[in-house]
C-alpha cells in the first residue's frame, strides 16, 4: 500500500476544501492515526465469511513513527532549552520587556508546539489581549483560510475559521441550540479591528447564511490581524495559489514508512509462525468414502499415524527474517534521507566526539533545522515579537508584563542570535582559545572582538571591563 491508496480510505468531507483534507491526512501521519480506518488487525487472515483479507486491508502491528521522530528531533534543535535563540534589540527597555514576556507567556512551549503542529505545512499563533495581558494560543490551520492584503502580500487582511460541529459541543460552549438539530456550521473571522463570531446554523442552511453574533464578537482595534501565520518550509506546496502552506516536513518519506511498517509487521508474523509452526497431518484413511479436509494441529500435539500416513511442519526459513530486516534497514535509511533525518549511529564512535564531530554526524538534520529557523525564527518568533511591540503602542495601558506596564515598545533592531547546534567539548574550547589568543597577539582583532567570539561559547551575556597592565594583561571570560 502506498500513501495515495491509504488516503483514499480516509474519510473525506465533500463540503470542506481539498486543502483541509490534505492537512488532516498529514496530521494523521504525525499523530500515528493513519491506519485507524482499517478495520482488520494484522493477525486476522480470514473474515467472518471465511474470505482471505489482503495485507493492505489490515492495520500494521508495528508502527515505526519515523515521521514523528524526525519532526521531534528537528524541533528540538529549534526551540529546546539548549537551543532557544537570544533576543536582541536596540532599545534596552524593549529587550527587558520581551525577555519577561518569554517567561510569562511560556513562549518556549508555544513555539515548540507551533513547530511540531506546523510540520504538516502551516500553523497559526493567535494573540489575545485580556486586561492588557497578552495570551498566546497555537491553532492548526486545517479549518483556517487566510486572506492577504493586496497592498502588502506579507500582511494578513483577515483569517476565517469554518468547520462543522455537533449540537452537544455548541451547548457546552454556551450556545442556545436544539440538542437534536444534528450538525452545525461554526464560523469566526479575525480582521484588523475585531474578532467576529457568527451564529451557528444547521449544515443544510449553508454557512453563507450565517449572521454575526454581536454578543460574542470582540472589537480589539489593534489595526492588524492578531495572528501570526507561519509556513513550514519555504518553497510552498507547488499547487496552492494562495500560498497558505509550506512544504510538509515528512511528505517525501510517507510511502517508504508505510512499506517499513508492513514489512516489519509481516516479519513479526513470520517469527511467530516460526516459534509455533503449523502441523499438517495427511492420513489417507480419513479420505475413504469421500474427501475430507486435512487436520491441522499444533506442534505440542502427540500424534499416532498409520504406516502410510504423513505429517509435515509448515515452517518459514530463518534466512527470510534476516533478509526482511536488512531490507527494512535500507528503507529506513532512505526514509531518513528523504526527510533529512539523523542517520548516524553515535554508539559506533570509539571516543567521545566533539561538538563539531556530532554536527558532521547529524548534518542532514542540521540542514533541516537550519531551514526551519527561517520559517519559525524570522517568520514566526520574530514576527510575534514585532506584533507584541505594535500591540503595546495601540493599547491605552500598554502591555502588562510581570506586573509592569510597558507602552510604546520600540521594535527597532529586533533580531535573533541562535546558539551552536551542539555544546562544544573541552578540546573545541581549547582550540578556540588558542586561535583567539593568536589573533589578539597578531593584532588582527581587539579584546571586544575577542569577547564577542568567546561569549556564546561560555554563555556570557554582558561584556566585562578588562583592565590591561602591560604583559600581565589577561583575557577574562
């Protein structure tokens, strides 16, 4: 079974756009639900009617989850605790406020979730201001439709959310609807002035007939859409005219991962048969007077056969299992190569590798994370920080962060400084110290420049005033 065949078995709502179905299918892969629509377990060979069940109609008993592994690894290189970028700004007051926001809004957790969920193609981060305090929420984009401004295609004009929901869910949200009315359309629209809620209508009426709900709608008056839209990887999907989505991180490897899942499931099935092979008895006397089926029993059964009888074990050669595992190993390497995952085996290293050696071992994964830094760094985190600064200028009381009100935060000079991919080893630090000392002695760089080089390596945040006194001058880091 390939990815197209598996998608054809997934439920599809004809009222929703093709883009929605595509993102839902990718989400199923990311969450490991891609085989849930197959009703037969892999161990079931015959249906209730006695008909043989083909392999592609059974759920694999082994799910490698390689797609999620690569996504988690790449996201960890983006926004984990050891890889969180340093925020830079020209205005010191803005820098203090944004660093406080990172902690108060749990921005690290938000960006980790956004990068994970956005691996299917795109993700949105919604900013809400409640009593001058900012709150951030990650939103999947399968039910969202962005509209870009004509005068500036990089800015959102509006974002619409529309999907189907049952009456019980609407009642739980406080809507006054008939509990027996069935399925409703739910809709919200964000623009540069308000968040508009619409009154739900039954699906038979169509969402075009929905009216604005003034009791739930909120006027924010920010002058911009309070949503950051992030495309996963630059390049687009190739067939989206609106450019709403980037490329899926793991799309190129889905077919291979499906093949690996089925091969491993079949190999496990073969090993179970090898542990308890089928015993087939052939007894000519049983066929006297008419045809009779062969007896099938387990290996633990004691047998008594006539002289002309026969018994055989239907076994699987052990070499077949080894061949399958070797084939799976190659398929796994192909899948990881297609996704730019980590194919290195660190346990094969004879000595403790340096930071640079680990980078070379994980070069493919680093290339993937480097591309994601553009999408979720410049296009995500940096855009979100700029939005918070703009919001501080539009709110009467500014933004309240850690109990302090910040108004008119200056976004000038906002930038992200990313740390090294992997921690430097002692030998790396020693080599860098020798190189810096040589450059200082040769007059190529001065002490402030040397500090700028070694500060990231030692986690220094502020320059230290160093008094020099002839030959006793020492670089303190």
